[in-house]
C-alpha cells in the first residue's frame, strides 16, 4: 500500500505513483490511515504515558504534582521565566517583532539585561 492517497481518477501525476493506473481509489479507512502518520501518534502516546507516570495522574485526572518539588513557588518561577523569555526574544529580534516593526535598538539593548537583574529581587514567600 503506497503512503500517498490514490485519487479517484488515478494516473501519472504529481502525487500519484506511476503504476496506479488500474488501482482502485482509496476508501475512507485507507485515506484515514494514510493522512494520520503513525509516527505522530506513537510520539504523542509515548509523551502522554511518560507525563502520566511522572506527575502521578490518576483515573480522575488529578495530578499529585511534580515529584521532589513540594511547596516550591513554581507559579512565580514560571511567570518570571516566561517574562524573561519574552524579553530575550525581543532582544534577539525575533521574526514576529521585526515583521511588525516593534524592534528598537536601545530598548533591545536594555530590556533583557535590566530584567535579568531585576528578576533577582523577587523572593518567594515561605
């Protein structure tokens, strides 16, 4: 079974194989198998099972939290890390910033370094 879907009027074409002139068109189940790559499903399944085991998600969908991180200020850390990422993207001049003409050299030179030093002032509560 070829990987590409065989159209209704198969013939020598850009997407059809050269030897499918007498092959019937693909039915729904054949097209479904060809359109959804098994490699993607396998990667998703592997990642999903890995995360379920890591976070201890039970049948009700409740996670017990990341192991080894009880009482850690992960929300504050995630927020500061997200802001730091945004500042560094701006400093490096990402394509989205350049396309919309939001980039300014002086602001880019100050944004990430200033934020990096200011971020150290945030101390989580005990």
